[in-house]
C-alpha cells in the first residue's frame, strides 16, 4: 500500500516534467507524422522544420516553443494566417493606409512600438510588412504582413530570434497548384 501512495505523489510531477521537456521537440514530432506544407487561401505554405501546426477557426497557426514554456517566460514563435476565406484581396494602392492604421493601433494598444516596415517578395507578388517591438527590452516582436492580391494576412508574434524563420517562410510561399 505504501508503494501505491508514493506512486500517486510521484507520478503527476514526473508526467508534468516529461511533458514540459518534450515541448522543444513538438515541431520535429509534427513533421514526422504530417506533411511539410499546408494549403491556405490559395497559397502553399511550408511549415518551418522546428514549428508545428495547429488549426483554429480563424486559420492555421504554426508554433515554435522552447523548454519551460508555458511555465516560464521562454522564447517562442507564432506564425499565423488569417483571411483565407475572405473575398477581399489586399491591394496596396487602396488598402495599405487602412491596414497600417489598424495594425499600428492594435500594436500600440498591446504595448508595442513601431520598429520598421519592409516588402517581402513571395509567390510572384509581395507582402507588405510592419514590425513592432516591446519598448524596453525588445524581447518580443510583432509583425503583420498583407499579401498583395490575396486575402491572406500573415502574423508573427514572439522572440526576435525567430524573425528570420518567419521571413524565410514568407519567401517560400507559392500559389497552390504551382
């Protein structure tokens, strides 16, 4: 009976430790079971090797988590896509000002400050991106990218170390069926 009581006290913390220590490998495990690319809003998007995919009502989300997440404040990366079912395609000449105002307002409300903009070539078109950072330490980044002639908007939130992965993902996007 003593062994059974000891097991009850040891098993839950051991399982929690096992679960937390497996988090950095979720991306590799996902790729071992699933495909390496997804199709969304007429685009084929390669899932980065260390990221894993979760589907939600608003669109697919690719996660990269570090050891200790969610118990501790550790580096993470989240790449998500929205608007694939929307009929309105983004056109820079008519939509950029509204896009930039909405994204900037939401970022400021979340405590971010503007840090730059860029145009990223992708799928025979470009994505117009706005980047924001946390003001004091810059350890969290926020990037929003609207794709020219597409209803899809790419979002990134997380540690700045994963920004190159996000930009590489954007550059590797192709049109579905291409």
